[in-house]
């Protein structure tokens, strides 16, 4: 009898160990290839997302240098381009504030540096004392990290360069003013962002994430698949940064539609609707997390799952998808409201059919999430709550608990 581990030495079937090794190697290579494709795709998206910022930064740096050197005759206008790039490096929606902080921080650094230099002179310990005091004064007056950094950096320049460079203070202040102003000019007039494009790019992944995980939860409830419900909860928890990106994008869109004349017409249309939806979507994401967590417990505990409960969660997912499409098109989200109220009616049917403790929480979270989404469509909180209560129907005790 031939040993199975030795077969294949004379040209027959390869040994089992060799086959396993080759299979494992092929699986690893396939996984590596798939990860590489995903990584390249992510890097490509990242480059496309910040490509406009890179062009803005380059243009702002060049223009600020030209203004300082050619118009104001600053011999070495190093700080103007640095200030311009620093302003543009701020998050979209924070650039006007960053410019003000930049100028204020430079002013504090110049004043503290000059005043103390007159009293204590220059040296290593003087540098340390001046920087500490400049940062503390900036912290006391504003409390912003950007102001503290600018105040400290300017104080360093004043102390370190004053012995060799005369009248450094005014050029430093002028450079900061030029850099910040040119950066705002570039973002507002020369290369303005399209606020709707910014919002759509940020809203799409956040809303897709929420809809996908709610759909997965509906299927998990329908099939009693606890692993799928757990996976949906994990995916939702691990991607909350996407909601933060949407909130930041609404700030950027507001800034772009306020500062840029070519975007003024957006201020009272889709941009304002998106600005309203960011915070309610954040709340809906949190409430959906509670819904999915309770769905996991419901399935684990073997609680009853009325047929209308998965349907309510699926309708909730469809509401989110409709919101995404209607906001992207700039339409009034009337259809999204209809489907949202349909989800509430299904949740009311599930409650009256009989649910357990976790099932009651799932039903309650459907109501709460729909209320958040309705606010996102432009309704007041009071109007949204009134429509949700009416759609839910009678609040009599569930059949499963009646008479206990």
C-alpha cells in the first residue's frame, strides 16, 4: 500500500501537503491582489477629492508672493505664501475663521515679542519666556489652537531674526494679511468650490452606509440571521466618520455659498436643505445603531418577529435612499416622507401584533429615526412628531403582553 503523503513522486497525484500549500498561496495572492485594488481605488478617490485643494493652494501661494513682492515691494515675502497655504489647509468651511485666527495670532506674537524684547533683550531664555507668554496670552484671549500656533511661531521669528533683520514686525503682519486674503480670494472668486458637488460627495457614502446596514438588518430579522445583524452593527459603528464628513461638508458649502458670488444662488436652495439634514442624519445614524443592536438581542433571545417588523426596517432603508436621490437632484423630498410614514405604520402593526422587550425597542427606534429623517426633509420637530404619532396608530398593549 502506497503512503498517501508520498504519492506524486513518480508523476502521479501531487502530495496533499503540496496541494494545500499551493491552495493557501493562491488564496493569499488573491487576497493581496484584491486588497491592492481596493487600496489603489481609495488612493485615487483621495487624490480626486483633494486635487482641487492642491490647485487652490498652488495658485494662492503664487499670487500672495506676487502681491507682496511686486505690489508692496517686500524683499523676501516668504510668509505670505505660507499664510495662504495655511489658510487653505484648514477644513472646508473653516477658512474664513482660519484667516482671522492667523492674523490675530500673528498680531499677538508681534506685540508680545516686541514689548518683551525692549525689556529683556534677546537670548535663549528670553526666547523661551516670550514664546510661553505669547501662547498663554493667545490662549487667554481666544483659546484656539491655530491662534496659539501662530502667536508662538511669530514670537520665535521676532526674537530669532530681530538682531539681523530690521523692522520685521510690519512685513510679518502684512504677509499674514496678504496670505489670508489671497487664499479667500482664490476660494471665493478664482477657483470656487461647487457647494452642491461638495455636499453630494460627502452625503453619498453616509446615506449609502445607513441604507445598506438597515437593509441588512431587515434581512437578518426576516431570516433570524444574528451574524448578519452583528455585521451590520459593526459596519455602522466603524464608519461614523462619514457622518462627520457630511457635517463638515455642510459647513464648507455654507461658506462657499456665502463668500463666492458665483454660488450665491445656492444659499436658499439645495444647500440650505442639505445644511438642515446633516444634524438629523447624525441623530438617525445613532438611533439606527440602537435599533440594530436591539435587533441582534431580539434574534439571540428568540423573541417574536412579526412580519411587519422587517418591512418597517426595510422601508426605513428605502427612505434614506430616496433622501439621497432627491437631495442630489435638488427636489423636495415628498416621496421620502411618504415612505418614512409607511415605515412607521408597519412598525405600529408589528407592535400591535405582539413583540418582546427588544422588539418594542426596535419599534420605538423606527419611530424616532423616522422623526429625525422627517426633520431632515424640512419639517419642524413638532410637525414630524405629529405625523409619526398619527401614522403609528393606536398604542394599546401588544397582544403578547396583554393581561399580564
